[in-house]
């Protein structure tokens, strides 16, 4: 009888402890949800004709990636790679399409210089606006893609 009471007490305390954890988790999720609701939706922002770029600098090479949004949800991705050791320059031009839902933009480049490739180049991006600057945030890497017309300023 004593073992049953002790095991029931342990089971009850475990359930109470896990319920408190769920309350904490729900509280955190509610806070995150309210923060996300404060984010504006930029559905009216037209991507057609816009170009965004990111610079990646590695010890042995540097890369410039450019995404150009075309008409009819088409996209062109340009990669410019400069080899620092050899001094060579390489470029890749991908064509593909986009899928946009509110601020989320998924870019898929599945055609490399006119030929269909088995593994497409994919970017998952969030459209953001901060202090007069439009930029795309890469969800996977955290890189910020800035609109190219800001280079002229």
C-alpha cells in the first residue's frame, strides 16, 4: 500500500511539474506571437523589377550573389565568384521562380545557364523594412540582402 501511495505521489508531482512547464512554454509562445503580430505585412510591396544583393567574403574567395525579380513570379540568380589566390573570376546564372506568401519569399533557381539541374539553388527569405531600407533576411543563414539601388546613394 505504501509503494502505491509513494508512486502515486511521484506521478502526481511529475504531472504537476510538467503542467507548469507547459504553462511557461505557452507563455513564451504567446509573447512570440504578439511580437510577430507587430511585424507589418508588406503585401503591397512589389518585387517585380527589384534586385537584391549580398556579399560573402571568405579567406580564399569572395562571392557576390544577386537576385533579380522578374515578371510572372520568375527570378534570376547571379553568382559572381572571385578567387583571391589565382585571380580568376567565375559566374553562374540561375533562372527559376518564386513563391510568395505575405513577407515570406521562397526563391528556387532550377535552370543553370539554360540547362535544368537536379538540385536547385533555393533561398528562403523574409521581406523587411528598417529606417528607409528594404532588405531580405535569409532564414537559414541570417544574411541580409540589400536592395541594389541603395548602392547609388
